[in-house]
């Protein structure tokens, strides 16, 4: 078997190179061949997934987290030759939402899954925003959840705690916005605190935001909160980590194939963990669009 191994040698104090050294024996023990490519700039993983010759290769294995996975998926989905090979993400990010879903947070386990050869089809979400197409595998967030992400960038010195602090700040602000929510053939005009659509169960650092979500069910799980008191929101936050928040009476949970938001202003969006694009947008699930290695 032969695989591309995509490594970022610079990020995280050389974390990618350390993981490469750790997992190479897993491939070597099975006689698998690796073609190792070091990325040199932001977006390079996307360029590689879009342009590499896939002939004779059994998979592409980027070392990284959700951001790296987003790059590889977008590169592969935009190939001119429409060629696809299975993706074997080797855990090396910060949040690792996708690998939480696959229960492979250890890079050794991820490497063993690749050489084991077991694969699963996953859905992708095709999002049209600002005249461009973006392919989503994790989340599309709007409102409070996106505002918290933006605030967190200004207090990076707090480390991982910055997300908790920024979320608490946004809860105190409790800013509701008017918007038009599109869910399949239904339209809801109302004021909302936040809306988040999930293609994975997890988001962020282990938050089980959409516990009903499956990677291959052809559906996008949409969590909606129109209004809640500050106390209700503070009580809701810790429940997100085990998925029990979805029983809260202030929360609505939908499973749809089509999802969009229109608002009076060009509100920012959280797309797969990054602030990218603004309303309005429309998105559709592409069932079983790609394959990934699983244990």
C-alpha cells in the first residue's frame, strides 16, 4: 500500500514532525510506502489535495486537526479530474472534533486505522456564500457562538480558557438578531440568539454539540436557540460537553438536508472552526461524498 503523508514541519513547535516520527513505524511494520510532503505555507494542504497525482496511491494522510481536514476536503472536492482517494487524518490538532467522532484522538490509533484499511463514507456540506463554494465537514455557526469565537482571538494569552471566557461574555451581552432561517422547505422569520449546524457530533474541544449526528446519515443537525435568560444560558453551557443540552426546553433541534440564513446585516460565520464568510448563505448536504479510514 502507498500513501501520501502531509506534514506541517513548522506549526506547534514542530509538533507535526514529532508525530511523523511516532507514526512512521506503524506504516513500516506493514510494508506500506509513504511519500512524505512538507507543507510550506498556509493553504498548501488544500493545494496538494487538489493537484497531487492520485494514481497508484491508496490514501492521503495529513497530520493535523480540523483546519487541516478542511483544507484537504476542499482541495479534493475542487479537483478538475474529480478523482478521490480515502483520507486518513492523523490526529495532531487542537480541537480535533472530527477525530473525537471517530474515537481516534491518539495519532498511533489513527495510523493503525489507515494501514488496517477499513473505510467509511462521510457526508460533506456544500455551502454557497459570497459567490464562492466552500465544503464543510464540521460546523456552520452564527450568532452568539460566532461572536464568542471572534472575541476569543483577542484574548489568546488566556490559552484554551479564552473560549470559556469569551462565551461567558457573550452570554452576558445576550445579543439577539433578526434573521430568516431556512430548513429544507420551511422558513422561520424570528429573532435568534444563536444557530449552529453540525455535520459531526463534536465541535471545539470535545463539546458534544449534536449528539444525534452521524457522519453518513445524509443530514445536517441544526441547533437553534431563539431566546433564553442569562441564567438558563449559563446552565446550558456545561451540558454541551455531554450532549444533555438538547433536552433543554429553550433549544430546538432539527435534522435537515438544506440549511441557510439570511439577515439584515452581513453577519460573520464560523465555518469549520474558522471565521470565514458572512450571511446570507445556503448549504446542502452531499451524501457519502468522500471516504475516510476508521478503526
